[in-house]
């Protein structure tokens, strides 16, 4: 046994895994995902991360109170994403489990943070203070989007019936089970991929339906606009909330046709 050789082999595996993560992000961005540039690194034995398979460290600012019991961040900067690559036995987790965790963290990166008053704290107890909602409805919508992109690119295929596997109930169940897989096994040295065989399109993607989260009196509704027109947006808002006098951005600006045309897909 030579310690230097062991450390060198671990570093090679780490480098290959991180290279795979960056390549996956690149492919998802080309597919239309709103991921920004941020470091992706390994998390180790640090006390604050010992119970996590993955973390997304984000700086949430410009909180807006959408009701007496709900606040939403309107500005988010992703500082870095951390991934646990090895179990307690120092063996690498298999690539499928690593990718599932990575996609989960990517969903956090594109989801606005939410806090509610009178919700549950980290210990599952009710509190009168503001408490963070780690996995909001919008998080699961974004997670499904990323999973579907990953399947289209043959990066990761969620198991299950194609007709029902992306339902809210199934995604929540799968995510809960996957997040508890601290005994993941496999032979990642042979399974880690670089996905270089997947071509990146040269041209931009065609216009896609616009996904918008509408807020009114603390109630949040997701609508999907097949065309980016103010008429269609107003019609959707009316169907969700009844009579609507005006539709504004989170900064209080009136929505216009030009504004809709420049919005990202989500």
C-alpha cells in the first residue's frame, strides 16, 4: 500500500466526476435550462455538510412580501454547488446516483427562495418566525423540467411509467427516497461519463412556451403561455384568480408585450 498512489487515484476520480458535472450543466443550458456559471466542487467531512449528498449554496436577496405569511426572493445568486462523491468507505458513489443528486441541486439553483411565517422549522415544529421552504411547489416544477431535459439528452432517465413518472406525487416520492440513499453503491470508475458523444446544437432553440408564476394575495399559480401575448397572459391570470386589474413584475413594473418577448423560458 502506497499512500501517495491512493491519493493520486482519488484525485483522478474526483477530477473525472467534476468534469462530468460541468459537461451536464453545459448540455442542459444549451437545451434551455437557466443555470448560471458557478463552481461545482466536492464536499467532504465538514460538519455542516456531513448529512448531505449535495448542496446548493445561494445568496437570496430582495425579498418581497406577497402576503402576511409569505415572502419570496426576487434576486438569487448561486455561489457554488457541492457534491459528496464518496461514502464512509471512501468508495465513489455510482454515476447514476451522483447525477440524480446533481439534477436536484440544479433545480434549487433556478428556484426562487420562499419563506413562510407560521410554518415548520428545521426540526419539523411549528414556529411563528419566518421559516424557509426548502422544496416549494415551484421547486418541483423546475425539477421536472430538468429531469425531462436530462432524459431527452440521454443523461439521466427517471425510472417508472412514462405516463405517470413525472407527476407531482411520484416526483416527491422519488426525491424523498433518493435523498436518503446514503448507502449508494456501484463501480463509478467504469461508469463515469463525459457525455462528449452528445452534440450541442449550434443554433439557438426555437421559441418555447413561457412558464410564469403568478402571485396574488399570497397564492401562487403556475401558468404556461403557448404564445407570449398580453392577452393570453391576462386570460390565464383571470382563469386562475378571477377578475384581475393589472399584472406587474415583482419590482412593480407593468408587464408589456416587449417585456414578455425578452423573458427567459421559466
